[in-house]
């Protein structure tokens, strides 16, 4: 097996882990805006905790997709052509969420803010569920033939693997966001999030644990993947204990480690498969039959070795700059702000004579 193909399988796994761990709390905060706030100030506290980082975290999704396209074009082509419907719905959810975040504060009325708050929550929920469904299906299998084409109708993908994967990412995002808000918010938002992390978060993680176990049982697993599953369960238990003790930093680390180790166990368990076929195992896409040429993988490796440290560096710097808690006292009363062009025009206008 080509060593560079193995390397790029590991890189893509790391990119998906980075997306789910970092974007997970963003999506969870968005969903929590639907049910975990009492007034406008609390909603603005929650939104400001993710304001500096949410769009940067989405870069991990774009990079993971681009890596799949460049390193394993047949994997990318088969997966996203079979899953055209959930992929489109996921993109609609991400667009709705992004537009809602940007437009929510543009008009100072309760009705306007209410519509866009719902857009943030629903967009986050739709994106999380569909992305989870697609990842579960690539790990558990899809009905593809020897050419990588879909066998069946446009909704042949819809089944228990998709449901479990969707619930897994939704549940993890809710649990992870609760510990994130415990670190980044203060006041009632922090208290409510801490209670959720200690009381309901373990239940939210059950679908993710079920997905990881399903992959091991479906593909036979290996010593490494089973060890990662065990460590993920230990990390979840650690996070829950620390959440009950109100040690918010350690609780965040525990739940984040569950996500990291759980996704790592899934990729390790499906290795060397990229997309199993539920029609015939002979049609499976694997590292051996779906990888790009060694030359292409080599060029990509050099480019990644140069650019990835820079990307990680500036993203770490942005987290460091915005590391402080967001408190209710930091949120000013809602007010109308004139666009800069109008302010400049008013300043340049001659004073009336009199």
C-alpha cells in the first residue's frame, strides 16, 4: 500500500476531527439559541462567544472536502454523488446559519431578531445532522456498484446509519457547546450550560458512542481502534465527573477528547476502506484503488507541510486574542448604528445658516 496514501488518509481524518471538535461547539451554541436563553441579552452573550471564531472553524470542513477531492478523487466523487441530497441540504443549513449570524443585528425589531435567531438554530441543526449522516454512511457503507455509482433511488442512503450519525453529531455538538459556554460565558448563560453539561450531556453522547461501536463491529476493528473507543468512553466519563464538580476547563477537555478519540476510532476501524459497498464487498473503495498518483500526493504533502503550520498558528492566535469570558455587562443595549457612508456624509454636510 502506498505510504503517501496512508499519510493522506490520516491527514483527512485529522481534518474531520478538527472540524467536528472546533465547529462542534459553534453548531451547538447555535442550536442552544433555540431553547437555552431567556432574553435578548443572553442570546447576544451566546452569539458573541462564537463570533470571532465560527467562520474560521468552517475552514476545516472546506479543507477536509478539498483533501478528499485531491487525494482520493474516486472517494469524493462516489460519496458526494450518492449523497447529493443530504450534501445540498447541509450546504443550505450552513448558508442559512451564516446569513442569520450576519443579518440578525441589522434591524432593531424583535420580530427581525426572532426570525434570524431561528435561522441560526435551525441552520446549525440541519448542518450538524446532515454532516453526521454523511460521515456515518462513508464509514458504514453505501449501495455502490463497481464503478462507484449509486444503486437505487436518490433517498437510498436514508436509513439507520444516517440517523445514528446525524444524532451523534447533533448530540456531541450540544454537549460540547455546554462546556464551551461554561468556559467562555458568564452569568445565567454559564450557569445554565454548566447544569446541562452535568445533567444531560452524557445522554447526548450516546449516539456517538453507538456509531463508534457499530463501525468496530461492522468492520471487525483492530486493537488500535478498540483502544481508541475505550479511551473515548473514559474521556467522556472524565468530562462528566469534572462537569459535576464545576471544573469547566477539565470538563471541556474531557468532552473534546471524547470527540477526538471517538472520530479517530471510526477512521481507524474503517481503515483501509474509504467507502464500503453494501452491494458487494468487491466494490469497496479503498486506499489501494481510490488514491491519486504518488506524484500528486507528494506535491500535496509538500504544500501541506508549508501551509498547515501557518493556518494552525493564526487560528491558535485568534483563540488566544479572544480568550476572555463574555459577560452580560459587556453587551450594550441594542441601538441603531448608521453606516459609515451616512456618518461621513452627515459630517461633510455644511451647517445650516441662520
